[in-house]
C-alpha cells in the first residue's frame, strides 16, 4: 500500500467512524401488521411516522445545502423537486401534520414546502409559523403549538415540550432569537433564527416516543413524562453521560435511536457520513459503558421500520 493510498484510507476510517455500529444496529425489516407504528428516518432530524392511517412528518429536511453556502451566508432555497421526490419515496402525500422542533434551517427550510405539497398543516413555534406565512401557507394550515397541550392527529397524540438547544456551533447556540415577521425564501441560514425549542412527545396505542432534535433539554422538559423510545439528536452534545441522565433516565426510556448524527451538508443522493464533530463512535462506546442494558437501535436511511407492533 503506497503512502498516499494509506493516508486516504485512514482519513476514510476517521470520517466513517461509528458507521459500522449504525449498520449493525439497524432495526430489522418486518412484515407490516395492522396498527403498527412505523418510522422512516431520512437524514438529520427528519422522520416520518406512519400507522397506516395517519402520517406525521417531523423536521423534514432534504435540501441540505453545502457547508460553504451555509457558512458564507448565501441565500438558501428549498429544493421543491427534492421535496416532491421524497414525498413519493416516503409515501407521505396526505400527511396530516408537519411538526417542527425549532426554526433553524436544517429543521425548517423545507418544512413549509412539505406541508404545502403534502396537504398537511404546519405545527411549531411562532417563528416556524412565520416561515409558513412567508411560504404562502394559509392561516388554517398553520398551527402555533401550545406547550404541554396535546393535539390529536388520528390515533397520534402529539405534545410540544419546551426544551433547550445544545451549544452546537463552537460552543454556542447557533442563530438565537426569533423570526418575528413572515420570512420568505431564499434566505440565508442566519435568517432562520432558532425560536422556541421543543421536544416532541408522541403517544400512540402502539407505543410512545419522544423526538429530541437538539442534544439538550430544559430542566423541566420531561416532568411527569415517560416514553419508551427516544429519537435522540447527537449533534452538539457536550457529554453523553449528562444527556443520558437528562433524557433517557428522565423519561424512563428503554430504547434510544440516534438521529442528527450524519453530515447534513452532504446531499442525500450520496452515501451517508457522520458529521466528524458528532463523535458517533464515541456515542456507542459511551452508551455500552454507561448503560449496558439500554437498547440502542438505528434506522436505515429512507427505509420504514416498525417501531412498535400494533398487535
Ligand atoms: Zn438547531
């Protein structure tokens, strides 16, 4: 092996560290049973929940502009063709609601377009609502989530739990503040101010879960709340141990499914890579050391898996 080849393969190992764990922990493909709750993860914090009758999209984001475009403050424009393609691939037309955890571009840039094309309502903070208004969604298709107040979509009960954002960018919370007036795209990443941050609790006859799209919670986020499964963002976490205490222990969760670990600057048309700063391999090591009995499962990119059997 020549020096150059060796250097490249070492770099490749570094970039992909932890991917083997992701693949080894994929939930198995199972026949679809009546009442099953299925989840499809499609990069970053994007998740489709589907029980065969009702569909919910959480933080759907497929445009994934490159790091330079984001970092240099170029205007970002939702990829409408990409949204259409993903709606078809996911079988997500006729989705009841698009739920948005907070208003950063990697959670919200595409959400209003998904809502419009899928005939869904857009649900999130006042800042999220302002992106919906800027995208021309009518008022009756926008709902500002009231914290702690359950909403019903078919058999799904959805509750927005006030939370916090991890200091994910050089030790700081990126783009703080709110979006006070309707925001039209194209707009630079910094225009997508964070707004209120929420964990999203989903209860269903088949099972309960929490979608946590940033690796931090508020002190009271999970008070009086339990959930079997956590879809847990890894990006920006300071300490796996503290995150497990604040989330898994607080919820009494039995299973963690990592999300928001992949390189979100890389097109979904390419193979997935972990974002190096996420320390993906370290997460798996930490969990097996700190919580050896906790199930850590993963979702394969863009493929539905049964989270909870309905039978
Ligand atoms: Zn964020």
